[in-house]
C-alpha cells in the first residue's frame, strides 16, 4: 500500500526503509524532510543510516553535520591509511559451521547486543541514548569495504579514536572470539548459531 500513496520520486526511500526496518514514524519524517528539502539533525537514539541522511548532496564539503562526520571518520581513516599494523591483512580463519556460529551468537549477545540489538539493527536499549547511535551492523557487514581486517580492527579497538562510545574489546575477548562474532554477523545474525541466513 505504501507505494500507492507515496509520490513516485520517494518510492526508493520507502523501499530502502522497508529493507532496513525503519519504523513508520521514521518513514514519515524522512519523506517530509526530503519533500521540503530540509536537513535536520536526528534526535538522540535515531540511526543516522536512514535514507534521509544518506543523500549524496548533503555530504558535500562543509554541508555535513557533526554526526555525519562521526559516521565516516573510521571509514575515512581506513581508506586513507588502512588499518593499524596489528590488524593489517588479517583474515577470518574460522569456518561458518554451527559450532562457530553458536559461539559467535553467544558472544555477540553478551558483548554487542545491548547496544547494536540482537539482529544488528543498532536499536539496542543500551545504545538508544548514545550519540552517535550504534552502527547498523546488519547493513555494515555487507558493505564491500568492511573486509575482515576492518571489522577486526573496529571491534578490537572500539570507537574512542572516532568520537564513539563503543568500548574496545581487545582485552576482553581474544582474537578467535572476535572472529566468532564476525562469522556470526556475516551469517546474517541467525537466532541460533545453526540457522544461517543467505
């Protein structure tokens, strides 16, 4: 029903919101601000990855907000300099088998789910008051630039260097445990370790 009541230029926004699981209120906000040509800073707890904030035009030099700059700092550092030497060329050695996925599922729920939510949506209760909000992992792990070394670096070192409150896990988890979490995320955040999503 949505596409029939939304003007044709905004159909792509609705499709993107459906696939991202953005709520109806978010859809209305995005359509209203896009239709008016407005750019608003999102409230605390709102995920910046929603399509309104993804328009190429608002990312041109000098137009991006502080929150938007926070979102790209790690990516920019990776593109410009790569990962620190300790993570360079790191590759996940773990197979995508039920035992690894189950271990990754348990570790993710214990260490990541409270902020990033159980399915990687970035809407965990503990993360709702964070600014910037937790990353939308279910989307991020599918991006071509989020290679193994990038994900390992992000989880191990946390976000302190990038104005994010994400803690560093290099002293709390060993590297195999971080790889288990990455394997689980790349499998699509299955409800149990054995249920792999395509």
